[in-house]
C-alpha cells in the first residue's frame, strides 16, 4: 500500500487488496451522500477538474471511481490541489494545496501488485467520456440490470466496471476498476450484469460501433421499500 499523510489532516492511499485496486482520500469533512464532488488538479494541469468520488462506509473517506489513472498521476509528485464542494462549515468549497512525495516507488509497487501498468496512454481517452460513463458515440440499447449479491452484509456499497464495446455493441474485456466494500461481492455482481448489456451507435444506430472504452457504476443500497426500477446507477433491495 502507498500512503501519504498531510499536516491538514488529509491522507491519500492507494492499495491493492485481493487483486482489486483502491484509491482513497481520508480525513475529509463528513458526507452522508453516496457520492461527493472533489475538484482535482495535478502539477501541470491547466484547471481543477471536478470528479465524482464515492463516499465510503466511513463518511470521511472518499473512494475514486477510476483508481488506476488517479494513482498514475500521483506518481509524478509535485503539487496536488483538491477542492471539496461544500466542505467548509458555512457550505463554501474547501480547498487544499498538497505537496506530493517525490518518490513513486510505493505507488509503482501497488500498481504492479494489481497488474496495472505504470503508464497507460489510454488514460487520456477518459477525457472524452461523459458523466454517464459513455463516449459520445455510444448509448445503451439494453442497460445492465444487476441483482444484489446474496444476503446483504453492508447497508450500501458500489462497484465501477470498465469494458470495451465491440462492433456489435457487446461489452468485452470487462474489469472491475474498484468496489467498496471489497468483500461484499458488488464487483462480480456488476460484471455479471455487464455480460447481458448491449450498446448502440448513438450517431447511426444501423452502423457498427468503433471499439470504444466505457465505464459504468452501480450503487447498491439496502432500503426499506420495494425494489424500484433498476438502472446502472442505483439498485435497491428490501430488508
């Protein structure tokens, strides 16, 4: 595991657990939502880019949707700016400027332990992916319909899966980018749902798809009501 603590009380960790990669920011103002907005800018970035991070079971911890690209950026060291939406006591944004360690050895070991490349030119392609996880040339023809894995062990959790859409719109080479909690089975449940999904060319539905990377996230929640419509972003199960 690679971990760095800062005087302002924040911590950044990248860890590999049972082959699954996680990138975490700890010590944040508490947030009870499923996701929170964190602006991120590394050394050399022109602007702070807002990202959606997942709120962990501990509400002061945020978990990255895409831990490998985030970890690869950490390798470069230098200044890291974080903007926590609504993080101040009066509801204003809270901003941190952090000095990352110059050594990347611990991050390299963690990425390697999880079979993730230290450099991946495909990371740049995620800039063209929309908030729904799909590039502009793709849309859902048949959405993933995940089911809650077994008897609920946690009140809530999530998984993020990335795939490549083949020319016929079938998800291929799907991998779990991250899941939380690690032992809840949410990653495998989301992979099973991905196998039944289909995509189509949003610009010309009759045309084949240029193989494209995409991602989707599933939130799992144990609720008190009946199971509502299942979408790629939320699934509930009654007690």
